[in-house]
C-alpha cells in the first residue's frame, strides 16, 4: 500500500486502534522517551504527542513498534508475504524459459516491475511548501532520550547522498546529534555506504552534498534501514513495497532528488577537509551507551517542511524497542534472497531481540550431509551485514525458531560442546563493546542439528560445592531438572575469575555431563533467561570468552564455558572503555508517574528502568 504522506499512515493507525494522542504539553527531553519505553515494553500503541514544549510540531513515536504496525506500515497482511513476493520475483527472473511463449508470459510481470522505478517531477513538492527564513534546529521537537546522551539526537533521519565516483544514490539511517542551530554530527559507521561516499569525496577534495528527510510514506524510513547492496537504489525497494513509484523532486540547494511527500527536509553538506567532531554518547539499540567518538559534521543550509507536518522519532535502548519490529521485517524479507543466491538449504532464519539484531542468529536447514551446518555458517558470515554476527546456531528444518523453549532443548541436546562448535574471526559492528579490537572480533557457530548417534547421559552438578568456591554468588541449575546440561553461575568480579572458577570446578570434579556453563556478572538476575542472553550477547567476544578446561595431557574437556562478565583493565587487561546500560533517571520516572493520568493512557505502567537501575555500574555513560 502506498501512503500519500505520514499523516495518512497516522490516520490508519488511529482507525485500527493502534494510536494514542496525547494533547497535554510534554517535554522532548526524557519525558517522551520514558513514556515510549513503558508502552513498547508492554505491547503499547503508537503515540502522537500533539503539544511538545518549545515546538509547533507534533511528534510521532512507536509507529512501527509491533508486528501489526510494521505490517500496516508496509501494507501487507503478514510480513512473511513480502518474502513470498520476493521469492516469486527471484524465481520468475532466474528460472530458464523454454520458449517464446514462456518469455511472452513474463511481460506483464516485467511491466509491473517498471512501475516501481522512481519518477522525477518538475517544480516543488509538498515537502517544500514552507521554508525556514533562518535554519534553526531548535524549532524542531528533537528528542533527548537518555540521561547520559551527549545531546539531542535526530533518531529517524533518512540520509541521502550521491557517490562521487559513480553518481549512485544512497539512503541510510544514521543518528544525528544536534551541535547547534545549524549543524549536527553524522554518525555513519565505517561499513556503511554513507561513509564510503564520504571517503570518495575526501579523496576527490570536494564537499559532499547531503540531504536528510523525515517522514512521508513509512516505506522510505524502512528502506533506509534495509541491508541492500550499494548498487541497489533504496527507492526501488520503496517502490516494490508500495507497489507504486516514488515521486521525486529536486532539493532546493543541491542536486539530490528526494520524495516529494516527506514532512521535513534538511539540506546541506559535509566537508571532508574539516576536522572530525566529538559525537555521543548515545543510549543505543544494544541497551548500552555507544560512547563518544569522532565523526563528520553536517552543515545545514536549508530546512523546509510541508503544511501540517509530523516529526517522526524513534527511541532505542534495552530491547524490546521499535527497532525490533523493523528488524523482524528485514529478517522475513531478506530470507528469500539468501536462500536463492547463497545458501539454498536454509529453511528459516530468526534474530532474537536479545541478540540486538546480528549478535545472535538462529537458522534451520534442510540437512542432507555431515558438516553441512559448518558450510552454512561460513557462507552466512560472508553475507553482507551477517558479517557482524557473533553467535550462530543451525537447527533442523522442523524446528520453530521463535519457540525458544524448543530451541533451547534442541540446542543443548544436539550440540557437542567441542565437536559441533566452529570458531572464527572477522568484522564486528562498531557498536560492539566487548571485542578486544575495535570493529573486529570472534565468532562462534553451533551445529544443533540431529546427529546419527545421540549420547546424552544424565547431567549432574554438585551445586552446594560450587557455591563454596570463592566469588561464586549463586547458581541456576533449574535446567538440570529437564536433563539439560547447562548451568548459569553468577560471579563476583575479580582477576581472571571465570577461568579460575572453571578450573576449580574441573579440578574438584563438581560436574558430570554438563555441556555448557555460562558465567554472568554480579548485577545480573540469574533467573531471567532473556536478560542473561542479552547480557551474554553484548558482553562476550567468543574468541576470548568461550573456553575449555584441559586435562594433564592437554586434552579439552567436553564443557564449554562462556564468560559473560564485564571486562576491565585491572581484571582482564582489557584496554577499551566499557559502557553502562541505558536507564532513565529517577527524576523523570517520578515525573511520568505523577503525570500518567494526564496522558490518558489508562492504568499506570511502571517504568522498565526500575528493574535495570538496580543493575547499573557506577559512572555515567562510561562504567566505572
């Protein structure tokens, strides 16, 4: 479905009972974020804040923050329908045609494809109905979302650039910290197309024109997040999703073309000859702060907007947040191309939210020969943004990957902790804080498919004896009741504590047939499996933190230990700064509690931050 503008999408959300309107005045600093966090973590609706302090423009948040709303945004009954359409398209384009008549039958489909291509229109678009006399970002209701953020951030920008060498258009989504009334940071990572374009202009010694759009058809926002090859124009994806061409108009001050129906347009440039500026910290989608670093400055030369615009924003932090559901659409949409072009044996794929997208990926395959799972792992680690994956598990095709109980049982039952594990190294997301090197770290794959012979003797553990070991605070052995060989042990931080405790467990023979032991830090809630997985995915580098004990002959023992504790210089010789987790401050929690009835959102929802504030380290954005 093609929306004429963001307002039409808001109207649909309201008709479907998926929208709250809040008419009382709210603050864009923390208050909106706190309200959003309470709603998103409790299955709440999208919210249109109609009266934002200091701005004439309303703010929309959580617009795609559920499976139903992402489906409404993309105009489908089910996100799987998009994958089916892509699969059908791939099959049509790649299947050999036997004769003239079969080729003729393709003509209607080919004609349909041409309708997706963007079209340029003359004159001004709706997005240029109003032009600020002087550029002033303070007039926009830009959010400051978390207490230790470096400032206010534009969180839902679609950043448009043109490559200097090939003149290829790119749409990306990179957060933008407000520096002053006329400039922001431009947080494009080294692996992103925006950064590649920047490097081309730097080599050429030229200013880089950049335009940022906000709002319009939600397919534009989604397309900017999609992991497309650099040669594929995101407007084509948006046209495919809308089943209708995107109408483009020329910017007022540069030669970039943008959708004519967006709500706001920020035009300007990045000058590669300028020094980089300090950007951040920012409470990020990992649930931890991404710490301050050096990025380019975006100079804004023009701000225009349509009549009665809506300012879209998103809040990220400890999952679930809105990005989880955007990621769900990507997961379902791009399964078909992976199957058709790289790994045909894949049956399904899933990225649990606790893995904050690519840290944890589950796959099921149509297995037909030994070692096939290892082949799939290697192929996926070379596939686009899958290169950032840390932990990859491969299951048989009959497993429902979203049924985490079944996944856990099959994983522990079918995986030998040595024979079915593959270690590797490669690129990591720049937001990963646990890797020894910036943007480079370890990967681990698990073959959890059934083997010819299963040998799973009953696992046992002398829990009382384990609790007597120095620095062991508690043990979760609940899974032993189900004959699953997995223990979770909470430790007090000390030098090399995980390896020391592991060695003592082995020396004292305190376990038998235990396949996996996970160590978590003192602040963890040891009974909360979702939180354990989230912390483990964030806090470990497989090449350093996944290890075995060895007998006197140097033979590895069949228990894999995983160290999910925070790393520091004193105890681990870890040289990088460690971020704190993202929580709201007590004053804002109290304010929103006090005002809850004014918002008209029904019964009071307690702040999710109450739970996580008990798990904070000392310090601010940087943990102490």
